[in-house]
C-alpha cells in the first residue's frame, strides 16, 4: 500500500505562528498558497508556476518554504504508468481544522435526525455528506481518452482529502481500496457506524466525482481491522 499524507502535526505554538507570518510576508508565497486553496485537487509545480506567473524553479523554492512551515502538503503521484511520478502540492488545513470540520458536520447530521427517525438512515447521511462537502462535483479537466491519468488524479485527490481530515489513508496500488488508519470521530463511529460511515462514503464519492475520472467509491467497511476501516473503490475499466 502507498501511504498518502502525513499524520496531522501537533497544534502550533506562538513561535510557529510567527514563522508562518514571516513566510507569508513574501507576496509570491501568499499567491501560491491562495492558488492551492482554490484548487480542487493536488497540482504540480508547473501548473502553479503558470497560474501565478513565476518561473518553475522559483515556485519550487517558495513551495519548499510553505511545506517546511506546514502550510502546504507535498505528495508523490500514485502513478502506475511508465515515467517518473509527479510531485503534487495541496494546501494544508491549519492543524486541527480538519478534525474539527469532521466533528462539527457529523454532529450536525446526527442532530438533524439522520439515523434516528428515517427509514434509510445510511442513505440519508450519504446525501447529507454530498451537501456538506460544499462544492458540487466538477470535472478536473483530464482528457477523456486518458483514463489512467484521470484515475491517478482521483486517487491522489482522495488520499489528500482524507489526509487533511486526519484519517492517515493508505491507497492500494491497484486502486481498489483505501485503508483509513485513523478516525478522528471514533467515538461517534462506535455509537452510530451506519451514519458516520455513510457520511464518509458520501464525502469520498463527492471528492472522486469532483476530480473527474473512472474511479467510484462503492462501500465502506467499519472496523475492518484493529483500529482501521476500509473504503472500497471500483477503479473503472482498465
């Protein structure tokens, strides 16, 4: 399995905040971070450099500073075709934001009555997850005749998404499953796995649809192993 994304770092102290402010005092770095926050999926340094009007080498140096301060995450493309995999960049949530986001929205779903009075609580929670994801699914611009590249982009986006939320994901090389090694709302999942896991499944489906490509999320097995759950994927036609 390929592990995507770091375990969320501990909360920053005042010294960390001061360093981040100094890093973002450079306009080009602030522009790169804003571009990454607008992006729906992780992107290459070449795409970022073109968007903000920088040379690739200069953009790479600025991104290194953003990575060092925890404002940006750097991952390697999950590539199965020939050729060197690309390095991808994505904006990192402020430490703790991802987990707070998950807990707040799952609590909202539970308080709204999902899983209590509805005939199909899992289905209702999955629909709620799509709405809670915020942005409607949109294509990522991958050529329709290149399903392999589209599949790699989807898996990278899915891994980055769950990493930001604190799930410590591992994507199987064949693209058939993601092992979620950590759950920031484990207490809620133990109480109502049907609702919590349905929300997670709905979020995964939304991220994959937004990235655009053949991969779809089909099911999520709670507590498939000691301390982890398994998100099942259909990689689409080879």
